[in-house]
């Protein structure tokens, strides 16, 4: 039984009891406990089931390396799966449930896999589910997916808030153990700006548990002096509960601060993701103890020796009355001494080494603990908890020499420096035979821009496992006993979470796996949520042995961020809900909302799609808006239209290069439609250009093209034609723009009054400055609908008021707002193209019959050369024509025009596709535009469009101008 | 004519720092390659010298910020923009330049309080501890472009008008009581 000791516990406050539940069972702990400590104090040794065989799993470790004791934490909107109990701070009301079992933790049906273990070796899934091929997608994968995953995925939105924060420093120290504290102080002494991160809620690392003295002072006194020293410095920031998750190029470090994990619902952000830029990183991340591979090393009650020590010293938790210690190094003797001092029994220390003479072993002997050198564990007894061990000789094959009853086993297979952060950006490692571990190679660190070392490791992370500076000798012990037969090796767990055993790695090697990266994926070793923090070194040692190779030759798998899992919530930060992404609003946005507009996204803008009235479908609303615009007058919020001022002595020349047509000859006061292509000749944007004065033009772009085209202009001006005297300014958002469209448009403007908008003074394709209804404005007489139309730009700060004024003035003339869908229908009825509908990046203006907008006289324009290439100049290209369905129906969006025969893939041949298709409320029938091979020469032909349901729609080829071919309506 | 209305009509929020949308504020984007005429024109327009790279010169309610090697931002009362545009046109006649009224294209926020920098440090990759007096940063606030500088014991933040609501949302999120960084 694990239990709480009557005395001790440096981190707990016995005056502050807290209650929590595990699988609904009420338990008691103290403030300062980790959840793991709280569970052990309540004798909850069984905490979960393993992934594949559903083996009983207990707490193994005391820190972030814990592979087993993962729980679902919280519930409903605060449910978080896969939370490590060892790093979860206990708080009053904490609710945890165990994972990966059904129907209950104690009685789990999935454990049947355990008895079938011999039938589920390494690569089981690959071997079993490969045939028949189609079964993978439809049968095997869904079943495996359902069985996969440890925790429950939350089904509700997260109740908590998260945020990011940026920080900058000269030296970032990761880990606040003795080495990290000393490094931070040393850096601070030079005047550097220092940030010190510590993943635990307290400073000190392992020293308070493992060391009596630091620099000749009692450890606790040394720590509090150091803490006070750093706190007093302006140039040092210490952040507890903050785990450096990843190191990236140029001194960029991501760190996850658990701000309110332990105080849920207090309104603070749950996590804060720090995005730190530092000149140098010092990792003082310590070392992680390795398990030993003996049969039954996964039974609850088998723990790392250091963890047993942590639980006893920090939380006054006993793993059981009798603990057998098994080790290959001296550090585990401390555990024996700690337990003994706490009044618990250590029946034996089994040391794989033949000769043991260090100070700690001597102290253990002196304390009366039985030390068996050259011995090992043959197997652990017990099911859901340890009941004893069978002892054997390490040198032998596992013949049992003795059986010892115990409740816990404390094991130490040595220590692996935490080199993860050092390795994230390519720091290289050396194998150290002295401590049987990979250590950073100071000659091959990850580099800064200037070739200096970006990351430096200190303390145990650098292989300096002892504060004394004298490296302990840790001989390699990868299998226990060394000659263990297969029967024992089948029970030696490497990866507890993913159920990878010594026998699996050996099988993979026999099957031809030589690369450690391939073996990892084949066996799933180190692929669990703990990313092999305990298992990797043991696993690759087994692999090296099986391959007859040395560990350095086999190498490690790649260390990738994050060091420990970072939740999606922390990564998303503030980017949720209303501020998930920027939403661009025009000055009239609120008026549209009040009018009940149904919005659609256009880039990051939200534009009214239509303004439905009570009882109307969106389709009916669009039809009403179109008809009203054609018969009365419609109002469109066109503010999103791109507006770029281009000015300078060379502006005309510049625009002649950008547009396919000629803009330099445009007279002041007039407007001209223009097309822009990329260098390949493909149509990129279109819009109306207005000549403002002798050296100033205003270029309208598409709504989504404004920033892109402005960037495109600056690109050419800054990188290619840097000696041309041209300035540009993107003034898109300076103006609210309202299109007043329809037969009554002029009457509406005349009601507002203030300037002459008559046909004579302001003819089609001209603009004028003035005032309307007292608003300063610029009026463009342009039309995207074929109607009498004015687009009026007013300063954005007056946009909402001007929209209201237009609405008011339009009441007498039947004015209604219309949305983007109405705009589309109106333009399609007139055969006007839309960038993004008629174009898709593979269409040139000539495909769309826009040859009239391409200057034949100009020597050059962007795209000219591209368009002359044989494929683009080919007469066989699909070209734009109009279509009328024979039955009046609407061609489905995205439909292809089928041709005879099939292609090499057995698909029907095609000869064209639809680009715009609408029901025209004006013509009361379906109309469409599309690209058709040899289209313009096939007027009157009947072609067939495919449909989603199967079958085809027949349509007659015609010109694209469905309405008012002579343009009489817009020219009044 | 109605009064000009800023993007959020002066919205405000008080958390561990105070957020206020201010404006409308007069802003003119002035592009020019530099020289005596520019120096004179800026002096006449806002009363400041030409700012050095990454600096903003502030004089009372007027200012001139360096935006790029050939772009300056003039800040002045909204009502003075028209006259100033005319004066610039006259002063720079014959010089290659572009002056654009961008007063309505922007939203302007003030972030104030002892911990104002902490609000912005959650949104912008800016080292506020090293931000000098009179330094103007063209950076970003989360996903959108933003310019900012320290002024009058707080910070002025400028973004595009269309995303004013988004930026206000960011600032409110970041200034929540209890989420102070230090």
C-alpha cells in the first residue's frame, strides 16, 4: 500500500487539506501535492491502462517524463485528456478520471489483448491489415481509430481563455535547478537581461531532494538566498510553471506558462504561450532517470528510484512498507537511505554491478541495508500491484535465487541528460561511455547567425550528473539479467504507454530494420505522448545490440519540439471566437446588420450577400433586389473596392506597363476599364482607372485584389523600375463607396443635391468632385450592371451617414439595398466578367474575348510576352461564350461541357466548363457564361453540361450579352 | 454634413490598463525622396523636423512619423487636413511627391496605465523595454498591421479602419484584469 507518512513533505502544507476525486472516488491531499502524490497518498497505485494491451499502469516517474499516469482532467468545457498527474498541481475540487479502459479501470475488457500479446508483435497493424487493400480505408482504419488514443477528446468548447506574450532577452536560462540558478546569476552579473524559466512551481530542481549542501551551504538556505538575490535584480525575470517547449532558429524559443491550471475558473488565462527572442539559450534541464529492463517492470509499484525519493521527500508519500531497490549506479542508494530514514523497510538493494564501493553504498550498508551486488530482478510478482520480486544473478539467465516480498520496486538504470532543447536546432551529441548516455558535443552546438553557439548546456543536462563535479560511473545495463531468455524479454517493457517491449525491438531488427527512425515508427517506440523520454535510450541500446552495432553508430531519433505537449488552446492564444481572425468591416457594416443583411466572406471582409425580408428565402431576396435595381434604383456598399493612387512624372508609363490597355492617354476627368496580367500573361485583376490630374491616376481594383495589387505595384517600382518617378498609396479604406444603380439613380442624387450629375455634365465613364447632400464626394459614372449608375466615394468617417442619406433620399424612388449576389447576377446579365469566376489563374484576357482591352500599339506590357507563347496563342483554347439552357433551367455551378469519348483514365472527355451561372430574374431563365473550345465560332450549337445528379443539361451557345446589348440603359 | 465618426465611435475599456479609441485624427501619408523642400513642407505642415529612420517627431497635437525611406505620416487635427493638403501641394509643387489624406482609413487607440506595455506585449513582437522615446514601430497586432509609439505616458496604436473592431477585441482580451505579465 502506498500511503502518506506522518511527518515530512517539504512541498506540502498539512494545514491546507484539499479534496479531489479520481474516477468519482473522493480523496484527500494537501496544498502543494502533485496529483500523482495525492493519488499515491490515497493508495491509488493503479491509474490507467496501456495503449495496446491494456496492461495495468501505475505511476512511474515524478516529472514530465511520466508515461503512464495520464488522466482526463476536469469535465465538460474544462475536460483535458492526457494530463500528466506528476506535473498537475492538486487543487480543491480537482476531478480526474483514468483513460483507455472499458468498462472500468479495475475490470477492463481490452486487457484480452494482453493475453493475445504474442499475436500482436511489432508491426502488427502493418502485417495484419494490409490485405485486402480496400479494407484498410473502410474497415480496419475506422476500427483502429476507435480503439486508438488514450484520453477522451473534449466535445465542448473550451471554457478557458489563453494568450500569447512576446519577450526579449540576452540570455534565456531553461531550468531553475542549481545549474540554472548559477547560470542565471552569472549572466545577470554581466548586466545581461536574463529570463529564467522553470517548469515546476518551485525553484531548486533535484537539489533539495538529492543534495544536503550546495557550495558549502545547507541546500534550503542556499536556495532561498539565491531566490532573493535574483528577485532583487531588475535584469532578471523568473517564470515558474513555464516549460520551454521548443528552440528555433535565431534564438526563438516557445514556452508554455501554466498560469491557471491549478486555479481553474479564476478568470486568468489558463495558459500563456511565450514567444521569446534571445541572443543565447542556456539549458539547465537536468537529466531523466532511465528504467531498467526486467520482466514485469511495468507492474504498478515499479517506479524510478528518483521518483520514489521525490515522493517521499517532497510529499511525504510512501510507495509501500517494503521497497526493493534495483540499480546499476549509486544514486538509487539515496532512495534506500531516504526510505530507511522515513522508517520504511528496504529489504534489499539489487545492484547489477559486481563491485560497489562508493560513499552512498557504504552509507547504505552502514544503515543496515542488505546490498546484493551482481544481482538483478528475474521478474516482478503481482498483477495490479507489486507483491514481490524474484532475484537472480545479473550475469545469468534468470534462475531465481531468492524471492523477496515487497510493495514497491525502485529502479535506476542511470540518467539521460535532457538534451532535447539543445537538439531542436541541430545540436549534435556524443556518446559518453562513462555515464552511458548521450551528452551535448560543445564543438557542434546549434548556431546563431554569427556562428556562435545558440544553445549551451550546463549541469546535468551537460552530463555533469553530480554537483560535486565528479562524474559517477554508470555502466551499461540494458537487459536484466543479461542472458534473459525470450520468456522474460517478452515481459520487459521499454515504452510503457505504447506497449513496446525488448522483444519487439529485437524482432524489428531481425526483420531487417536497421535505422532507428524506421524502428521507432515500426514498433511505435517513443511515439506516445511522452515521446520516449524514458524509453528511447534503452530502446536504441537494444536495437544496437540486436544489430551487433554500437549505440553511437545507431544514433538517436530526431528531437523535435515540443518538449512536452502544448495544448491547441495555448497555441491558438487569443485567436478564438470574435477575434479568431480579423474581420474587416466597412463604415456601413452596422447599418447592414440592422437591415438584416445576410453576410458572405470576401477575403477578410464581410459583405452583404443579400438583404432578405421577412418570409423571403435568400434566393427570392436576390431576385427582388435585381429586379428592383433594373426597374427603380439599388444601393450597393462598394467600399471594399480597392483604390490605389498612382502619381508621378512616370505614372502614365508605369500604368501602361501594368495594364494591357493604354492609361497614359486617358484624359483628366475620364475613366477607363483596364486589365492587369501577371508576367505569364494570365489575367490577374481588373477595374476602372480614373485620371485625376496631369500626373495622378486612381486605380480601382477588385475587393480582394487591393493589397495584392498595391504590393505588385510596389514590387515593380522598388525592384525593377526603381528609377521611375512614381509613388503609390493604397487609399482603399479612406473612402466609403456607394453605388447608386438603376433608372432612378440620377433622381436620387438630384434629391440629395449639391452637384450637377446630368448626362451632359457627367457623361458615362467620367468622374467629378463635388458635394451631395452636403457630403464631400467624388462621383464616378461607371456601371457594373448595365444600368444608369454612379459610384460615389465619401470619406469613410461619413460613410454610415451618407448611406443613411441615400437610403432616405431613395425612398421616393423605390430604392433598396442589394448585395453581392445581386451584383453578380446584374453583371452576368450584361456579360461582364468577374475575376475569380471567369478567371482562375490559367485564363488570359484573350480567352475572355477581351482583345478590345489589349493595346496592339504598345511595345510591351506585363504579360505580353507570356501571351505570345504557342500554347496561350493557340486557336484551340477554350474561350468565353454565353449559354442558354434549352429548358430554361440553371446550369449547375462547376459543370463541365462533355465531349465525345473518354480519356486515358476512363473519364468522360470535356470541351469546356461553366464559369458563371445564375437564374436571371430579368430574363426569367437560367443564363450562364463559360469557356468552350472554339467557342466564338460555335454560336447556335447545342452542348451538354454534366450535373451532380448524373445526366446532362442541354444549352445553346450564344454571345455573353444577355441584356441590353446596345448599352442604352447605362448611357442615359 | 454630419460630423465625422471614427470607426468605433470612441469605444473604451478599462482592465489592468485603459483602452480608448480616439479620433477621428487627421493623417496625411506623404511620399517624397527627401530634401530641403520636404523639410520645409513638413515644418510648415506639422511644425516638426523630418524624423529620422524609425522615429516620430511629436509637437503638441501634431507629429510626423518615419514610415519608410520615402514615406512620412503627418498627424494633425482632423479639421486641418484640407488646408494642410492644399499647403503641401503648393509647397511641393514641381517636386515629385504624393500626399494622400488617410485620416479616414485608420483607427487610433490609446493604451494607458502603468502596465500599458504589457497589453501590447501580448500582441506585438516589440521589445517594449527597449522602445525609445520617440521611436515608432511599424509592427503588427496579432494578425493585422499596426504602428505604435509611446506618448504621454501611454501608447498610441494605429491600425486600418476596417479592422478596428478586431484590434479593440485584441486589446480588451489582453487587458483583462488578472492577466498582467509581471
